[in-house]
């Protein structure tokens, strides 16, 4: 039997506590990690561009030298050539060393973020609980009194409520730029800090009220970010986020694709411990519209005085096929071997491309586009990787107020889908090679969408049984 055991390297300290680490102690480790990484990156003076320029230059020099020495081969010539090659090899060695050191930095950053996630959870506990309860959890994994138990039970109940709400309203997907567990955890913690000792219904109401009216992209923060930390280059700041978004692009995207991807800061939810990170970094202006719309709808349901069970209104299952009158389906065709990777690539691109090619140019008609959070199999994919398979992403289109999907809108939308969006995504995936895949985007009826989603839900129920 194979057993995977994960180890986490921690920096050396003169005295390491024998009991479970607190949030403060864990952050000391994180800062030490940051110092080590900072030092490694400061010592990285290798320039990839200079290296390749030097290698090309030396290659040309060697060729000219050999041509000039033709017919005069002797020991001195061989010694000179050997010396020349040794210097060239030094350039190769310096590059290998730099790449090894960069790989080490990458591994250390991964370890840093694993430990940081744990530190965030500890910090949230510290915010929520009085000191005696917080220390009791660290030392004995139990709470010291009924107050701590009641607070944590209330927090867990509301957190489960929010996850259920997000899932039932098709907005729980980090990859597509919707909510994720860490975002909801931090946003809920903020509400608990603002309204301590409040009732469960009141806190739920406050959650939806606060974030329906939040001045986005002003960040949601539980603690102040200090810019004086050594290794603070790892911490979040608006300008670092902006720089990351400007530099961001998948490795397999062409230059034109990178230019067209929109990178505005839409929503920020910041972790409270070093290195501070934005847990909403995948949210862009397109998916942010979807989240804001669902927050407002949930608040309206809770405050519906005619409904005696209004508090549970937001977590009732909302059928995606009934949310919108107009849909677009992105069908991914290809062999079973290729189509899953291709369709995953399409899903990652949709929140950017829909903003660029649908929401912005057709803003007179379109308010926003909502991508169903998972790809749906339109046909059963055979186990034989060489056989054809069909997967699809479904997108609901929310029309702008007082607008209908008239003939002009449909013609313009179909033109955008077929002439630009389809070919662009497929071309960026293939990068000039042939993968035997195809993307087809077209409008779909609500009935078709209902059938596709119902089929997928039945399949999930069968798998659970």
C-alpha cells in the first residue's frame, strides 16, 4: 500500500515551542521564511536575455574563428578552442545554478503559502474567541467555556449556510472567478468582528447587507498590512496586485491574447497574516457583476416580510435554466484524450473573453454573463482516448434593464461568437499545432439548458449513491 506523507520544512530557531503554535508564533516562522526567500531573490543576478545574447555571440565568434583557422590545425589552435569552450561552459553552468536556485525559491514559496493558510485559520480563531478559549483550543483542542462553544457553533453554522447559498446559486468556483471557501471565511469573520455577540439571523442579514453595499474594490481586511516587514515584497498591496494582473497570462497564450485579457481589480479579500494575499484574485469585472447581483438577490429574499421562512430563502436551490431567458453554449468537440484539457482551458478563458467580446461591445443590451460553474458532458465520453467526445460550458446572459434579445442583438452576438471568440480561444490553445479539437459557440434555448443540466444532476446523484 502506498502512503503519501507530506513534510514541511521550517527555519531554524534557538527555541521552538513544544506545544501547538499560536497565530503569532506561526507568523514568526512565516516572517523568517520571507527573510530567507528575500535573500535568495536578492542574490539572483542572472539575466536570461543577457545569457542567450552571449551564447549566440560566442557561437558566431567560434564559427568565424574556425573558418579563419582552416588548414592550420595544431596544438595551439586546439588549446585556444578548448579555452573558448570552457568559458562558454561557465555561462551554461551559471544558468543551471540560477535555475536550480529559482526552483528552490519556488518550493520555499509553496511551503510558505501552506503554512500561511494554517496561520490564517489560527488568526480567525484568535479574532473570534476570548484569550482563554483560544489558548484552550491550541493546548487541548477544546473550548474553556460555553461562550466559546456558542460562538464557534454560530460561526460554523453561518459558514455552512453561505457555502450552501453559493453552491445552490452557481457561484462557488474559484477557477471561474466566483466565491471560494477562504473568501467566505474571511468575509464572515469581518461581520463577526463588526457585530460581536449578535444573533445568528442578524449576522446573516448583516453579511448580505454589508457586501451588497460594499465599496468594491476597497479590500475586505481583518488586520492592517505593515509595509515595514522584511520580506514584505511577498505581501499584498493594490499596486502589486495591479502589476501581477498586468503580467499575468497563461504560458500557452499568444501576445495578442495577453493584451486583450482585462485585468482590473474588481474584488479584494485579504488574508490577515503574512504574507497577505488576495483570496479573490481570480475575480474580474465580469464575475464580480455576477457575485454582486447574487448578494443583492439574497438580501431581498431575507427581507421579504411576506415569507415566514425568509431567512432560508437564499439557500433554496435556484435553477440556472430559470434565471435567464437567453443562453450561449460553448461546445468543445474532440477526442477523449484532448477534449477535457481543451474544455478546461475554455472555462478559464470565458470570464475574460466574455467581458472583452460580449459584455463591453454589447453593453447596450447585456448587463452581465453568468457561466455555469462546471462543464457538462453532452455525450458520454468513451474510455478509448481516440474516440470523439463532446463537453460544454453554459452561459446565462442577463439583459440590461428594459432590453430584449431582438434580431439586431442576436446577429451581433452570433458574429462576435463565431468570427472572433471561437477561433481566438481555439487558436490560443493549439498554438499552431493540431490537437483534433473544435469549439462551437451558439445561442441555446432554455429547454435545452434544462435538459443538459438535469442530465448532469442525475449523473451526480447516481455517483453519490
